C-alpha cells in the first residue's frame, strides 16, 4: 500500500474508532500510529500499558471540543486528503495537531501563519505562536513588526502585545520608526491600555531614546510623562528617572542622527534602529 492507494482503503477493514464530542471517526491503528505521536504512544505495547494495542474504541478527550472537525480532517489527511487552512480554522488545526503530535500538520500551520502575516494579523499571529511555541513564526512576527512598527502601532490590537515583547522591540537595533516622538506616543498608548500601567510605565518609557529628541521635543516629552505619572501616582519614581538621565548631554546643536546610528548610554541599552 502506498500514498496513491491509501484513499481507496480509507473505510476498508478499519480496526479502531475515535470518539470525540459525539462524533466518531473510523481508522486504522497502523496509519494513526505512523503519523501521530499521540496514537503511537497510545498503541505501543509496554509493561505499563499492556492493553493499549488492543483498543478498538478511543474516547478522545481533547481540551477544545470545537477542534473535533480538525481532528477528523487531520486523520483523513493521513489517507491523502488535503487540509485546507484559512484564518477561521487555523487555531483549531494548531490545537488539534499539537494535541495529536502531528509534525507534518504543525509545519503546514507554521507555513500558513508566516505567509499570512500582515499589519492587521501580526499581533494575533504572534500570540498564537507564543502559545504553541512556534519559534519560527514568532521570529517572523517580530521581524515584521520591527520593519513595520509605524503601521502596526496604528492597529487596534497593538496594545495587546505583551510588555516583555514591547520592551524587546524597543531595544532591538532593527526597530524602524518615523521618529522618537512616534515611539513615545506608541509607548504611552500601550501603557494606558495595559492592566498595570503604574508597574509598566517606567519599564517601557525608559526604552524611549530621549537623546534623539531636540530641546523642544524633550520638554514636551517631559510634560507628557509628568501627566501620566501624576495619573498613576508615580511622581517620585518619575522624578528619580529624569534626575538620573538629566546628567547626560541631551542636546547638541545640529545633531541629527537616525535611530539606528545612536548609542544610548542610559542603562547600557544597545544601539537602536
């Protein structure tokens, strides 16, 4: 039997039934075990699971009842049926493939997610990739945001980016932004929407490259930060922050340097761009 003839035997001499959420899928143990780490472990003969290989009916308790249709599609794909992914079902397929330990489907989902990245989907895609440890997809999302930061910041879900991720973005040398005022506005917007603005304020605001601001911009930024600090009752912390950075040289006549060319000595933050 080869891949070309597998579909002909899809419902012939099945020796196991997969039951989940009221649905039943009939299949062959050897096909399931050959394609799924979950079923391979379930059907393997060992001292601790002597009856596993004799199972003829499996009650599959997946954490998400909504992904049963994806489970059935994945099993059918073992017999040659093509999986069709779209934005509406991608999460369900990732959940099912992750549960069943099916590398081929996980890779298929990775490729789909990477191809689907755009300004309106990148934040949700990153969230999904972090949830299921899809490292390559997460890196692709980070790279996209770094190169399209100004566009992504205008999306409603920009504020859903985790704080640690936002800090990494602001520290990254590849960050592309219109100017530092834009970076500040994006940071303040995110802070206002986060669950713990008082905690996150200085963590995020300290990543703004103040030395890239001219004298007028710097004064304006200080006023805005003071408003936020007063709102979240962290005035003493803000005063300490600006007292420390005021020891640096803030303005040099004629100094105009792109974000990528500036080395900020504050807290030993690396070159940003």
